[in-house]
């Protein structure tokens, strides 16, 4: 299960800008919320949470795919979603072995 998650995560975060935005955004989202929350600075806590998510969503916009939370919401609502960006989809198509018919002559 963890291996599948990591494989999927790596496929969905291939663009360097998306990776950098996540490297900043994920710790800001959760670390800022917890750190400022413990300090009782709730305005900063929620600001860090929102700013971190904005960075992550911006990264997915660059990657041209939906963020994981958005995919879950769209699945529940029956709305089409884009799990992988165009770069990943073309790579996946290239990586898949071609189906050749085998004939026994």
C-alpha cells in the first residue's frame, strides 16, 4: 500500500516547480498550523495552512493535474478529474509494452 502510494505520488509530482512548491507548501501547511497553533497564534496558524495549500495547488496547476484532495472530492461528486498531467500520461503510454499478436505459424 505504501509502495503504491509513493509510486503514484512520484508520477503526480514530476515537474520541478511542483516539487519545489510542495517542498515549501507541505511543511508550511501542517508545521505552520501545529507550530503557530501551539503558540496560540491562530491567525498565523490558519494563514500558514491556507498559504501552504495555495502553493501545493499552484504546483498542481503547473503540473496540469488535480491535487489529491480535489480528486477525492470530484470522485465523490462524480465529476471528471485529471490524476496525471500530460507529461506523465505520454510517459505512461510510452512505458507500456505494446500489445503484439502472437501467431503460431
